[in-house]
């Protein structure tokens, strides 16, 4: 009798696991491996390497850099969540996630100029539209915020800084016009974009920028992108 009970319990576990896999598939959950993430399109002056000690991707600026960005190879819809772990290397390493980046004229893929130097203006002015989520940005004398581009239109701002140079779990989420940012399980900014029609979907970018006196660098791992 005991044997049959154990076999039945094992069968239930298999069914539950299969159901969970189907639920994840229906939700469009995609775990981005370290190797995959390191192959995203790199923009700016710096480097991207795989750090086997941290089991993470290490991204850093070069001296004289205007900022570095890793850009997803594909576009995602307007209902998307990006969850990841990040460890800024220094206080000056400002972290930014770019969501739903597309051409403001066509709604299609962004066109990065061949001579792009990594500067922030490409993402905030001109022909690119997106939502930008910034955190660990006290070095730029700003609280964590969410803005809409082009134009850096402020949609919401946190009440306090994220300053610790340690591993943080960050969740950036968008559901149509509803936008939120969580750090270590706590919602620090949550807003509704009422500035106009919600932006279409688009590409995702992970950006680092330092200060005039210090370059930025950080480790990234456990990246999961979910579409609904």
C-alpha cells in the first residue's frame, strides 16, 4: 500500500511541474542566460564579459565614455516585466533600464547611428521613444525615477535613494500605461502614464553611466523577461 501511495505522490508532482511549465509558457516567461545576455547588442565605449566567479555578466565603461548600453535583439510588447539581479561596482555606477524603445515616427525598430558614442541623448531626444527607469542614481543627484521619452517627461519619482553597492533584485514592469519599479521586493515607484497615448512595445536596454570623475560598472544575472 505504501508503495502505491508513493507512486501516486510522484505522479502528482510530475503533473504539477508540467502544469507550471505550461503556465510559464502561456505567460511568455523567458529566462535570459548569462551567455545570451552577453551577446546583446553593445553600444558605447567599454566592455562586456562573463564573470564566472559571480556567475554574472560584467559591464563597464571605458575612460572617457559617454555611457554604455546592452540592447535586446528582439522587441517586446506593451505588457512586459523585466526581473534581474544587479550589483553596482561603485557609488558612481548609475543604473538605467530602457523599456519599449522604438522609432517614434514608425513605431518600428530603433536605428542606432554607426557613429553613436553611447551618449544618453540618443535615448531621450530625437527619434527614439521609450520609458526609462533609473535607480542607484544618487551620484547624479537624482532619486530613482520613471520618465517618458523623447523629452525626459517625469512620470514618477521614489522617496529615497538606492545606494548600497550590493546585489539587488530589481523588477521593472509595464502593463499598457501602468508602470512600476520594485527594488528588493519593495515598490519604489508606481505610476500611470497620462501624458498621451501609451507607447507601443519595443526593445529593452540595460544602461550604465558614471560621473565625470568615475566610470560605471556593474554585474547582472538572473534576467527573466515575461510578456502577458
